[in-house]
């Protein structure tokens, strides 16, 4: 180290204090904002213990989370693995909120505090604020106040109606969280404080005036004609906006047995499920962005002489572990590591913009050799999700680096076929196939409410649009239907329909069968 360089270091050893954290944060912020041109929410850094991190794990990483037995169960499970040394803890946890909250582990060394500050407080923060999915589907400025309202509201319900009564509703709602999001249209914004106060007043009024007598209307003695039945079905579907993809939303608004406070519990679970939906669609991009940001900032600080060689080696060791991609025959192989793929794609875009090959110029004529890697990355982070990002930017060079190829596995064949290899046609096919695996909507079961006669037998009819012949597991399917039955109050049936041929593949119901 050159003479006098030691005085320029942000920190000298592994110990940290708040003054060192503040000084390092300022240096990271300067590079992030001035050189990388990131746009972030105001940051709020909080130091937590390992037990607090385990608690955050158990409550899906949300501050001010309401209480539920499943969170305690997960806490015990995670703590057992951690104490036995079979699982480590994350160095940080970041919340998509305004201000952006980043939790740092108190056990971290100062080098790791610097690394995760760059990773979470600037990498993830920028992505949360600027990606179109988070802008359209979440409200970072309202989520913290909403979670505070939800926690207090559920605690109040437990005091008033009993813990068991609240838990059975939450159990059913949690079982339906994957079917509790809007995928194809934008949900309404979270209500403001004043609107939430009006909602509480309305719920209290409805609780006081609620009567069960109106649900006892007798059925019509004469059954309707087929023509009338068809017309009635069409009219009621139109009135109820069917089909409806968001099952929790439909139950919240339409169930005849739920009391107002129970409907509000469904809404709380539904809002939380919607909050996390964009994160499931941007895992590769989000982690790739944050990893690229921390790698770039840490190297820049080292070049400036602000970080020692020992600290840099510690950071690189952690970074290498994060982006490690095991081979397919490695016992540790979990699939494609989103950190590895995301970081490699960000670096590849930088390479294409600054030092392209002839192949790069053919595949990416608009950005190859432009030198505008910052602008290209910022645009990609704002306007893509994993599926479209891979489809747009995965290069032949990276396909070769990851040794990707495509296997076809037809149900009627007793063999696998290598369908696409490293040639021009193969690159396009491999890229498209890999992109499809990150399409959350395409890979998740498509179950929709298709019909219900509220003035008749109130039988709720669901439809599973079966893709590629993939059916639901019968045990979990039937258990989930029982949760729907519990919230609906009447019989529920599910029909599996082939998405291409419209053939009915299976039918099941919660109605009792008699032999």
C-alpha cells in the first residue's frame, strides 16, 4: 500500500461503529448516484441481531407483520437449522418501501456491512423504485402504514372474536395466497389514512346492522327453462365480472357467509400477496442488478484506495459464493442460480456496449459498441421482467459460457432428445425456452371463478385451465378446495379443462357423494 494511503481508508479492520458506517455509506452513495446514475428512495439502515433476522425470515420479511402460528412454526424450523450450522443467514434484508428499509446483521464485519449496503440500499433500492412492475403493482409509500393498520386490526379482532376464530380465516386465506393476486390488470392503490378510517367506520356499522335472515330465501318451486337458465347465467356472469382470476378478491367481495371483519382479513392477506407478486417475476433481474451494483461500487472504492486489499478479498470471497453456479451433476445443483445468471447478464451487457465482437454486433446492433452501458442497464432495469429481459439480452456468448442446451421430453417417448445446440437457430430456441421458465403467469396454475348462482344453490364453480397436460396434485388440490369451501360457505367444484382443446380432463367437488 502506498505511503499515506492508509489514512484514505474508510475502515481499517473488521470492527465497525456508526461513525464508520456513516462514512462508508457516504462514499458508496457518491459512486452510486454520481457515477452509476442510480435513482433511489431515501435509505433507512437498521442493525438487527441473528434472532431478529430469523424472526424476519419467519414473517416473510415484512416489518410490523401480524401474528400467526405458521410464522412461529417457521421460526422454530429456521432457528434449528441455524443453530445446528446447517443453514446460514442472509447478511441483509431489504424492504420495498419509501423510505427503503435495509436490515444489517450486527454480526457482519465492516467489509460485509459495506458490501450489503451497496447491494441492498442502492442496488435493490434502485430496482424497487424504477422497475415498471413495482411502480404499477405496489405502493412503496403506503405499505408500512398499511402493515401497521393490518397488525393492529388483526390484534383487535383476536381480542374481540378470539384467536381461534381469526386463525381459521387466516389459515384459509394463506392457503389461497397464490390465487389472491391480479395478474393481468392493475389493482387499486392502497387507501389513504383517511380512507382507511372510513373503512373502519363502515365495518363497525355493518357489524352492528348485520342480519343473517336475508340468506334464508326459499328456492323457486318451478325450475327455469334451459333458455332462461342460459340467459340468467350470462347475466350473472356479467354482473359478477366473471371469470375472475383473483380468488381471494372474489371471496372477499361476494361470499355470503363472511362477516365484515372476516372480509377485511382476506383483503389484508390479498394486499400482502399482491405486494410480493412483482418480486416473483423479477428475481433474476433484481438480484442481478443488486449484485452488479455492489461489485461495481466495491471495485471503484478499491481503485480509489478507500478499501484495503484484505477487505476486498473478503468481499470477493462472499461475492464469489453468491454467484457460484454448480454444474448439473453437482449434488449442490439447485437449478440456475438467479444471482449468477443475473450478474453475468449485467456484465455481458456492459461488455457488449464497450467491447463487442462481430457476433455481438449481429445480435445486438442497437447497443453493441455504443459505450452506453449505464443507460442500457438503467433502461433494462426499468422496463423488463425476467422473461422479457432474458428474451431480449441473453447473448450466444453467455449461452456458451453457461453451457446451455435444450432437451425435449415428450410424454409418449422413452427417451430425451437434444433439440437445440450452439448454432444460430439453437441460440434463439434456447433463449426462448429459458425465458418461458421465468414466466410466472404461464408456470403457475391458472384457476378462475367461472360461475355461481347467488339466488340459487350458490354452488361456486372454479375452472383450472390445464397447460401442457400438467394436473394438480390431488391431495393438495382437495385440501385447498376445502379452504375455499370454508370461506364460501357452500359447495365448491373444480373442473380441469385443457387450455388448447377445451376437453374436460377431471372434475372434483366438496359436495358429499352418495353410493
